[in-house]
């Protein structure tokens, strides 16, 4: 196996009982990172970066985070500048709220709301089915956009296919937080960045070489953030 990063970053995968924790851990290890799945606060605070995975319903996920005290820990870590990557539901949780299952409040790290996809005009026969499952092209921010210089998408083509499984997607309040968009009948936001928080609606751990490249980029972000600044 060829390492994709020169240094080893200690990245913690948040264990809150939802989703694809082990597959994310294995993908991080594949690119050369040191990864562990944990809900231990001390280990999460000691890690160079955090990944928040997730498959399931937004309200239940938020309940799990709160019961484990991980909601405030995530807010604290992002405020301190620790790189955090949200994957699928893990990205959605960073927003102010979601309309799923009657609605629920989120972490409020990224202003905006998570809403159901609208794959076809209301009442139109033969519309696309939900959930949206499969490979879809993500169009990353162009050279004239604020997100074009994000290290998360370094060395990725401006148009690149990733594997999606979802029925909802975020609607950021600030367009400058958008890194990438895709389309499923209508456009939706598929990648975001705000401060040290990065989020993707797709599953990089299931997205072949492009997904591994993105995870390697995140590991490099974690390595850079962990290096003390010379005074």
C-alpha cells in the first residue's frame, strides 16, 4: 500500500452510535493517517483532527451527541481551530437546523438549514427517486470563488464524481461557505467549509481514488494545524 501523506496525523473518528465509523477509520489508515474510533473526550481533544461520520436521522444523531456531551466538544474544537470533517449526516449536523422528521436544532457551526432534496418539480410524473444513491459529479469552486483555494480539494479536478447516499442536503446561509455543488434534478450543495470545519455530503470512504485524495488532503490539514507556529 502506498502512503499518500508523508507524516502521520492522529485523527479521531467520532463514535456516537451512528453510521460508517469503521469504514472511515480504514480509509484514513489507507492514506497513511493514524486513526481511532472513540467517544472519549480526552482522546478527542488530543487528536490533531476529528471526523464526524454519520448515516441515519438528524434528530436521533443530535440526541446521541448531546447524551454523550459531544455536541459542545465539537463546537469547542472548531472554535479552537481544530480541523473537523463532517461526512454525510456528519456534515448536516454542523448546520443550525434540519427539517427532517419534524425538525431539530443542529450544532450551529455553519449557518443554514438542512432540507429535503427536490429532485423534480412538485407533481411532475416520473421524477427522480429518493434517496439519491450512487455516483454523482461534484463541481468544486472555480478559480474566481472563495472556496477555490481550500486545501481540502487540492489536486482534485474541478469536476469529480463521488458516491452519494442521502435524501436531504444543506442550504448554507452564506454562499462563501460552499466548496462544491452537485445536481439531482435540481442543484444541491455537496461540500462546505467554514473556518476549520469541512463538510461533504458524499462518502469519501466509498469514492475510490478521489475520495482517498480528499481524505489525504484532510490529513495534511490536520498535520499543518498541529505544527506549532514559530515565535
